[in-house]
C-alpha cells in the first residue's frame, strides 16, 4: 500500500509507529491528570499528576534508546539489528519451545517478538486507557 518492503514495514510499524502510539497514550495520562488539576487543586490530584509524570520518564527514555539504537541507521540495518537483539534476548531468556517444526533459536526469537510487539504493547496501551478512565472518574 505504501510501497514499503517487508523490512521497511517492520521497522516503520513495529519500531516507530507502535512506540509513537504508546508515547501518545502515556502522555495522554499526564494530560488528563493536568486537566483535572486545573479544575481545582487537591492533594490526590497533585499526587496523581506527579505519578503520571514519573510514569512517563521510562517511556521517554525508551524512545531515546530506540532512536540511538535503530534510528540512525537505514531500515535494512535496523531490521537486522532488531532481529539480532530479539534473537539474543530469546536465547538469554531461554523460553520453552513447543513448536517442533522450527529450530530452537528461531522459536525463542518468534516468541520474544510476539511478547514485545503484541502482548506488552497491548498491555501498556490498555493500562494507559484504564488509568485515564480512573482519573476522569474518581478525581
């Protein structure tokens, strides 16, 4: 659709777009907390605002790490580096392999890929959504 190769699509979507969506969702938590604070000062609102700002620090740090690790090289090199990182992480975690038709190393890479780019992504996204709803409802 965009004329991207598989490699480019993986890099643009998994490394850049997914991170941008997560960063926006975490920043929206700060926005909702700040908006509640602007409606009137209270200690719980101040605590939630401070906690939401602190909650965003790892996401911003992770974005800087992503840029320094993958953003300064071309898509093919970023794809290979990310694939190698996932492979090493899978080997380091020594995840169980129950897929008999694939080799041991490939299975861990595949599982880590799913855990990071699907499970953790959706988990953080829905946590941010839930926290925003709680802040709107109870503060």
